[in-house]
């Protein structure tokens, strides 16, 4: 059962990394400061989870 949990954890962190990458690319492309703030607010929980912080 341990190897299954490891595989699920790796897949989970890969999905989180993909979402972070998408949000960062959208943040870089965005020109309106209101939407940039929104992207940063949405990105923070994903980055904290990716860095294994709560």
C-alpha cells in the first residue's frame, strides 16, 4: 500500500506544479493590475502546497 500512496503523492504534486506553471504564465502575460493581483492571490495556496508549507 506504501508504493500506491507514493505514486498518488507524486501525481498530486505534478498536478499542482502544472497549475502553478499555467498561473505564472498567465500572470506574466496579463497587463491589467487588477487581474495580476487576482492571479497572485490564487497562486499563493498552490505555491505553498507545492513547497509543502501550510
